[in-house]
C-alpha cells in the first residue's frame, strides 16, 4: 500500500525539476513535473504520489495529519513499523 503522507519541501533543483522533501525525518526526491512552475516553494507541505508532487497542502492540515501518523506509529509493534516502511519503499508505483 502506498500512503500519501504530508512532506515538507526542503530543497528545489530547478535544473532537474525535482524537490527534496522531508517525510517524517526521511528525505527523498520528488518530481515537480505535475505542478505549475514556481507553484512549490521551500517550506511548503506537499502530497506525493508515485514519486511526484501532486499538490500542496495547508501547513495546519499537514501538521495535524503528521501528528496522527506519529500517534499511529507509536502504537505499532517494531516489526509492523519495519514492514510498513519496507512496503512504502517498495511501492510498485514509485517514480523518480
């Protein structure tokens, strides 16, 4: 299963048209091809799908979602956490 967890844009590479995003402490690159030019800025919260930024999300909503995700993760057993992370890393629809 692929989840769209709010991610914060920490860097933008205009030459490659990608952003580096932080998703709960994990950084990764995400394509900007589906967004309007200059629409995404450093510090914005965004949602990803298959390795691309699909849309921006309001910071307040993003922080509330992240709080809920953290609460869920804290209640999970270590093995379940590991499986969830591995499943996300192996998402068959991941691009970039």
